[in-house]
């Protein structure tokens, strides 16, 4: 190897190293935005959200991996079997097959694609050293900031009224509730695994997150939080006391907060609630479509579902049909990120 070739190899290795550090820094920034909410600059009008930053970061991560492959060889990619969750990728393959032979109305599929690729990126970049613990801290500790921002933005959420549900800085109260349903078990994991001031700050954040969950009045979020807490208590015995304490506190809140109690009680008689009744009607139409197409269904996504049930539901062509589906899909990657955090941290 000549001196010029050696210098070129050093420059390539240095470029790859710094590129990787930059990708990791921007990924951390996207997770930070996920935990504390989007930021807007009033003068310029620019806005940064976890979704926009992470989507851009993915392309730079992909370019970085291509650079490593061509300049340093495939063995230096750093990918291993733990970077590819087989169950998730198998599900993604089935979803892709359901859209064949064409990909019309594939906007929801695009969101799912970035969600799955984001999960692979997180598993790759947070796989070594202290990075898994850092990811757990981000997702378990920081969401308490969301509650502070939301209450400062709209103090009327403290009035215990369904008219003023907690949502900001997220797009909707249900999205905020689902985020807390996923971050609360991770906060318990941080408390169980850390000591000193980190443990104390996380306990305060956990209290804030639980308060935010109350003010969202989200039925799905409460059910999701209950299931996730039961699951994590079965996986890790150290967390059972914390889960039990939260369960008792949740029972007290259920009895004391009338708007929350009344909203959760609608699950007992769902036909009495118009929103739940409509969703059950849509689900019935979706089941009919599934029975008619038992292998891959009618295709993945909100628009495919609208097309699939339009024979059963007369108003399925209206704008806003199943409006919550797009929100769930658009935030699907944060669920995968929380799942990746649990997987990395054991």
C-alpha cells in the first residue's frame, strides 16, 4: 500500500467515524424531541418534531452504512442478528405482500416503513456500551417534561373536565396518553436500576407522567398502561411493588375523579357511547373484509380499510373516516423505539 492509499484509508475511516457520531447525535435529538415534544421557533416559523428529525436521520444512517460497506468492507458494518428483529420484519413482509400487486394509497405504508427502519437503526446505534441505559433514561425520565409544557400551555386542563383534555405538545390527547402508557413502565425500570439523584428525578417524572395520563382521559391509554404494567411485573420481579403501588393509586384516582370514571365506565356498555359504537361498527366491517380475504386481507393502511369496508359502511368515504388510525400509524415508530429500549436493556 502506498503512502497516498494509506492516507486515503485514514481519511475514510475518520470520515466514517465522525459521520457515525453525527448520526447518533441526531438520533438522540429525535428521541429527546419524542420525550419533551416538538419545538417551534416563533420568528422563523421553523418546527422540529421527533418524526421529522428521525426520518431525516434514517437516510444519513443508511448513507453511513453504505460508506462503511464500500470503504471498509461488509464485516465492519457492525450489524448483527440482534439488529434485525425477525418477528417485526416478518410482519413487515406480510404487510408489504398485502399491498401487491400495486401500492396505491400507500401513505400509511410509508409511515410503517420508517417505523420499522427506525427500530432497526435504534437497535444498531444503541447496542453497545452504556448506550442502552441512555436510551432507557431518555424514554423513561424525560416524558415528565411533556406534562410541564402541557400544563403551562393550557392550565385549564387542571379543571378535571373532558372539554380540556391534556394533549399539547402532542397532536392529540390519545397520542399523549399512549406515550405515557409506554413511558411509565420504562420509568419504573429506571427507578429499579438506578441510584442517587437519577432515581429521585425519575420518581418525580413518573408522578408527572401519571398525572398527565389522568388528564388525557384516554380509555385506550389506560388499558394499554394496565397491560404493560402487568407484563413488566411478570418479567421483572423487582418492579412488582412499584406496579402494585401504581395500581392502588390508579384505583383511588378512578374513584375520586368523576370525568375519568365516567369515561372508563363507558367500556362496560360500549353501545351507549357514539364514538365507541362507530368504532365497533368499523371493526365489524373490517372483520367482514378479513373473512372475504382471509390470507392477506384487503391491504394495509387507512385508505385500504376505507376501500375495503365501503360496501358495509355508507359513510366510509367521508374525509375523517377512522381519523385516529393515521395518528397511531404516524407515531408507530415511538412504540417500536420503546420496544427496542426494553429489548436492549433486557
